[in-house]
C-alpha cells in the first residue's frame, strides 16, 4: 500500500554489497554485488578486499535497486544500514554511504543490527512475524538462538556458538576436502549423494550437563579433519560424499535439536531459521521433520533471502519507521560487535533534535542516485 513506509536498506557486513528496497513488508528490489570470487583464491574472506569491493560496488548497486523498484530516491521515507556486527572496514563503507544519501536527500537514517535483520526478512516471505518469535540464525559468523517479542526493540539471546560457527565449520571442512570456497553449498551438494550415517562424528555440547542452547563446532571440525588425515596417511581414498553427508548431519542434528527444545521450553509454537546456512537443504528438511513432530510451525525464507542482502536491512528499517522508532544520529558509527540486544542504534535523547533535516544543504543529488 502507498501509505506504508518506503525504505532503502544497505548491507555491507562481509563480502556482499546488498541494497534492498521495500514498501512495508513488500519487496520491491534486492540488488546484490558479491565479491566472493575475489576471496576464493585466499580460501576465505579478506577484510581489506571486501572493503574495497564495497566502495566500487556501492553507487552502481544503489542505482540498480532504485531502477528495479521503479522509484526515485526522493520518494524514500528512510534509509537503513547495517551498523553491526560484521567486519569493521566493510561496515564503515555502508554506514558512510547511508549517511551521505540520507543527508543529501533529507531522509531519516536508521543504523540496524545485522542479526535482527536476518529475522525481520522473513516478513517479506511469510508476512508479519508472530510475537514472540523464536529464531535460529546460522551463518559463517553466527550460530545463535534468539527470542524476540518486538523485532525493533526486544531481542533476547538464549544461546550462541562458543567457538566456530556452523558456516565457519562448513568452510573449514570443505578446505580440508579440497572442495573450494565457500564450503556450505559444495558440501550440501556432495552430501546429497553420500550416507549421513556412514561415519559417527561427534555432536558438541549435547550432554546432560552441557549448556542447553549454546553451540560448539570446533570439536566436530577437528574430529572430521583428523579422520580425513588418518585415511590419507594410510593411503586410502577419502569418501568425500560420505564425509560430507556425515559431517553435515552432525551439524544440522545439533542445530535443529536445540532449536526445537528452545521452542518447547519457552512455549513458542513456531520457529524461524535465517542466515546463510539456512539455505542448506538438509537443515531445512530435518527442521521441517522435527517441527512437524513437535507441533511447531517452521518459517524459513527462500535461499536468496537467507544469505546477506539489503532486503533484510530495508525490512527492519521499514519496521522501525512503521513503529515510530527514533532514527539514528549523524554520529552513527560502525560497531563490529554490536550486540543483538540492540536491534537498532537510535540517537541519544539529547541528540534527537540534531537529526532534523531542516538544515540539509542543497547538493547535486543527481550525482548520488541518477
């Protein structure tokens, strides 16, 4: 509807330059420029390379998003940007760009949380989020269980990884198997032709005295690497498909088991899964199976909305506007360790007046968005 907030979101927390435009909970544009190929030869993301790629891609990607959405920058009701967590240099590129556009256009600026954005993006796929919402976020940098009663102001962490995140473990095992980078998609592909019960890899932090909702994949990663090394030392062929399937099963078994337990313990009858690893086919299948058995409704966005993108940032920004949340100040900075308990970074009470746009200078806006 035309009276719903029209918001542009910018995401630069890692190696994806994402720009999304939403009106309310309707996705109008989702433009992404990825630098993953530039990192592949290093076997992982190089922060300096990512930052430079964001600088080069920012303006063209914003122009593409505006064209795809069929709107003018002057039509926007606000601009949101990932303020953290993420790579400091990469975040700074996005925050700086968002400030420039917001200032030049006279629009409110919203610095939002990357993890909360991953939850909010589901609204673009399945409609308004129930409150409370239980969310399992799994990516290269995060494996978290979060409970949100208000995505704009109240997100409570129940558990998180104490070492390697799930996506990180996928990348490392793919490297040991010489499968390339990123590891998640290729291991998923090989696992479909393997036996998930072929090798009994360990399930971390699943004992009766272990933390109920925390995750640990470092021990699993080490066990898999040692198993592969032993095979090679003995001159035996490594069964890549069975290793991939057995490793993947160990990861998704722990993730889904703990997520379903959290729903039951907190009395929440639905589960949302987000983050890059949520695109994994086995995770989706096992989560669906276990949720159905437990009477829990599962919400998982389509794979493109699970990976880092600007649409998720725009979705949370639109929610901030719709609920009348205070914009960020012009002093907004990137915070590489921004806690998920801060869904956005509002201007301090005594600085809110400083966000008035009455003082915006006339600038050559054509250079920004034409």
